[in-house]
């Protein structure tokens, strides 16, 4: 954000005044984009820090790890895919569509997501 602001501040007015204004506007847009990303990342971090990860869950809720046939999930914050001990784990926001379809399910339940059926083998 600071780099974008510095770029906007350092634009020098030239004989082509429109070019100057366009450069400043683009720098301000870039700064605004970074500010929105920072705010979204802070919200994700706050959601992640609010998760009680020391609890075992009997049904799927925020903070649960879900082991299915082919995929495993951790519902807390939408941070993507990680590999842990040679296993893939998808870190999902509670608002992600697959997380919503998993909520309140228990071991043995089946869900259908993207025309693919999954069985929940474990929830903890």
C-alpha cells in the first residue's frame, strides 16, 4: 500500500497532463486494492484465531477436521490446500459451499458436492 502511495506522490506533472492524472489514479486504485486485501486477510486471521482447536467435535462445525473418502477438510478459514504428513488438507471458510454442505453432519453421513458423493469417515 505504501509503495502505491509513494508512486502516486512521485508522479510528476508533464506536458501531457492526462498521463499524470492517469498515473496517479492508477496508483490510488492499486493502494485501494491492497487496502481491501489487507482488510480481508485481517478478517480471515481473526476468524482463524477465534477457532477453538483444542475441542473434539462429534458433528461438523467451525474448527472441525473432516476426513472423507478422498478429501480431508479443516473448517476455519479459507486458506486453500496444504499438505501435512503426505496428506492433502483443504482449509475452508465456514461460508464455502462444501463447508456449508458438511455442517452438522456426523461420521457415516454422505454428502453430494459437485455431483460427487463423499462419505464422512471421521469428524474431530
